[in-house]
């Protein structure tokens, strides 16, 4: 039966991948994805056909997946983390609708970056939180800034995806400036690079000092709410229990 699996592979280490993700890959004839992610799951792919492509080809990858499934193939479209969080699930379903295709699509969730990073930091997401991508490639910066203001004003813990790239360096600076209007400069900030995969780096700092640390596209940043604190090297947002 032709089908497209949109597979969340989690942060990258096999131990953090679900059995459903592994089963989806196993059941597929063809694996499509960005090279870095394909490399992460190499041992699972064995002798399957692999189509890897550059980062800017998301939509082409979706059209290809739908076309191959229409031809009767079972295809896995792999996405890092959770495919439904800034991943390939939305694009694939949009393309399927646009093509008026009847192929079956199954989205398999994965551990998303903020969840992997939170585990390494302690328990920073124990209360309401908002995830915001600082990438303005597909979203107007004005919209992103407004959401940072609202999340700041709402005292949400905030997870920042796509915080900074070689060509996009000012957004994280502006985001911090905005949040300083709503949060103390001592507010705990966790910066995790390569969460739950090889080369993991974990930093716990403050809103004041966060820009002194390395932040890039392999990094997720978690900014505490007004109650978040640091104890024994762990970042904790209280749930509200009376101890
Ligand atoms: N679908 C992915 C997110 C893709 S957006 C997910 O659910 O995790 C890409 C951004 O995710 C990166 O710029 C970075 O901010 C974050 N990211 C993805 N994997 C990460 C990891 N293992 N450690 C830290 N950040 C990660």
C-alpha cells in the first residue's frame, strides 16, 4: 500500500527515537531527507534507496514524496525532532492537498528540541510555555516580535528555536531586549547545543549575560518565567506545589 510516513527522528541519538519511527523506516522503500538527518539514522537505513537534499529544498522533497507514493512506493520523509514542530508534516499535508492526492500519510511524532534541552537543563518547562522561532525567512519579523512581547507579558517560559545563524544575528539580541522589558535581568536562561546527541553543550546563565555564550542554529534557548530559579546547577520552574 503506497504511503508517506513523516518521521520524527528526535534529536538524533537512536536511543531517543521511538519504535514507531524505526518501524516506519523499516516499512519504507525510499527514505527522503536532509543529509545531516539521513546520516544520523544511517544504521537503520541499511540498503534502502536514499534521496538526500539540501536544506532549502523542503517543498521539492514533499512533492517528490507524494509523487513516489502515487507510483506505489512507501516513502519515509525524515525530519529532526518532531515533524509537526517547524518540521515537514505541515508542508507535506499542504502539498498533498494542493496535488489533490489520495495517498495515505502518517505523521510519527518525535522528541522535539525544547523537550530534549529541558531534560538536560533540569525542569524549566514545568509551567506554561511558548515556543517561538526567531527565523524570519517565512514569517515577518514584526509578527515574531509581537509574539515575543506577548509571551513576555504573559510570563510564559519561552523556548527559542532557530535563534541565530551566520546571516541572522540581530534577532536574538532584539528578542533579549524585548524580554528585558518584562523580566528581571537575573532571569535564568538555558542554552543547549546539540541536545541529547553527540557534542551536547549545556549552559545555564541569565537574561543579562546570555549573549556572552555561543548561540547558533544547533542551539535552543530556554528563558525562564518570573519564578524560574537555579539550584545545584539545574534550572527549575516551580509547578506550584507547597513543599
Ligand atoms: N522539528 C525540529 C525543529 C526544527 S527547527 C524539532 O522538533 O526539534 C530547527 C531548530 O531546532 C534549530 O535551529 C535549533 O534551534 C533547534 N534544534 C533542533 N534539534 C536540536 C538539538 N538537538 N539541540 C538543540 N537545538 C535543536
